[in-house]
C-alpha cells in the first residue's frame, strides 16, 4: 500500500464503496501518508543524577493515515453526488472502514480504520483530504489464508483418573500440527477453529511454547469452536460463548511471527474427525 498511483478502495460498514484512480470514478489520489510506518510508543525512563535515560520496550501505536486528492466531474450535480458517496463510505463511526490497495510488486493489501475527519474544498475540480486512524497498526493481505489437519489428537499430559504406573505424553495417536507461513514482515493474529470430538483442547504455538487452554470444554463430533486471537473470544458453532473455559492464568493469546510457525492441537477423546484449522492474513508494519 505504498503507491499512491495504485487503485485504492474504501469500503464502509454498510457496504458503500469508493474507488480511487480507476479512471472512471472521478476520485484521484495525489498523496498517501501513514503507510511507511506506524507511530511508536516508547517507554523512556530518566536517570536521576545521570546523563540520559533508559529505554524500555517499545511498541507500535495506532497508525494515522491521510489521503489527499481531487474529485472531478462533468457537472456540479455529479461532483456533489461523488462527495456524498465519499462521506457515506467514511461514516464508520461505530464500525471500521476497510482501506484496500493493489500496489505494484506487492500482494493486494488492506487496513481497517475509523474516520478522523474529511475535508472537501474547491469548485469545478474539488480537493479532498481524508484523515483516518487505524487502531491496529498492521497492514494485512486481502487474501485470507487457511491450513488444516484432521486426525486423532493426543493430550500432552496423563489422562485422569491416573492408573499407576502413570504414562505421560498422551495416549494413542499423534498431536495435530499445521505449518502456518506468514509472508509479511510483522506478527499477525490468527483465528483457530477446533473440530470435535475433543475434550479440554489446547492450542499451542510450538515455536514459542505459548498456549490457550480450554479446560473442561467438550466438543462432540460435528461441533467446533472458534478462537479469535484478535478479539480474544471463544465461540461455538451455535454462538455459545465459551470464554469461561479459558485457563487463567496460564493461557497466552499468541501471534504468528513472519515465516513459518507450527500450530498444534492437543486434546483427549479425539477420533479421526478431530481437526484444527488456522486462518490468517499476512501482515506488514
């Protein structure tokens, strides 16, 4: 999304869409700022009676985005209708607008944001300036990637009740594992679907050892549960909220680093129908 001459699209929460630079819409971009890098939140502590300070961990903050350009039409009525369409597409005051682009040499990308303000001035050819704030600093691929596996999943511990001598490491069958490749340059946030049958499933980032444990959750054959690692929700296929099964403390809502990551499912009570599916978008920052 680093090319102002590419075709850009803003899609509002109600589905209203405005296209820039397609040669027919009447909207033309002259500059885009905010896609080189998001702002950084810095943790700087002064050193009393010493020179300078100590820098703690830094994190990306929200991403401010500004789009500027022209609105051209053959009549005042046409130009006014274009302004109204632009205002409607940007009225994401209670829902995110989606900003999409297809830059040369890069995958089709998108970001989500909320309107800060929009200014339209001028006469026969109008000037516009759109200011957005993207709470999530990431720029994502428009393509939604998915990888899945099915089969019997084991549990990493010993099943209760214990029968001595205790055998740790799970019962028969292999832990289900999928390889997820984030082709971007920054961490991305997955959504994981677990298919039953499964008892007390655990979803693990095998590269970091971070896991989300769903203690006491029982999934029958044909049932599934979605773990949204961005919204941090756990929802069954019928809409039942299962967040109460998340082990706390002990669970970590992990992200996926650039490159390849192994995501594993551990569970007991599995069968050939037990499965895991990971969905993600490549991410840049």
